[in-house]
């Protein structure tokens, strides 16, 4: 459950923070999510990630389905004038 998460104060060198923030942006994560991702990866690589550790919650836009529903704005093409000429070019 997301409310069971611990909050900590983390002091970082400003250059390290900036590098983490850029990296997080490149991977479409928040800086906080990037730090947690890297810590979990380091724990797993060292064989120290607890089995009972909850998975990182998925946030953001849900995965796109194969086809948008009928009538959605994303599937509508703009109207083109008949005859191929733009309006006002008489």
C-alpha cells in the first residue's frame, strides 16, 4: 500500500542531484522514483533485496490499447474540402 512507504531526508551533492534528475527525465521518471529504482537495482544485484519488498507502483498513463474506441477524437481525421483546393482559393 502506498501509504506504508517510508520518507527520508537525503542530502546529495548538487551535481549528483542534477545528474540524477536528468537521468530520471530521460527515463520519464521522477527523481525520487529514479533513486528508488537505482537502490532496488543495487540491492537486487547484491542479493539483498528482501523478498517481501513491494513492487514499485506503476504511475502515469495506462498502456495504450491496440485501437482507440470508435468515435474518439484521436481516431477522427480532419475534414478536407472537396475538390482538393483549400477554402477561399476561388
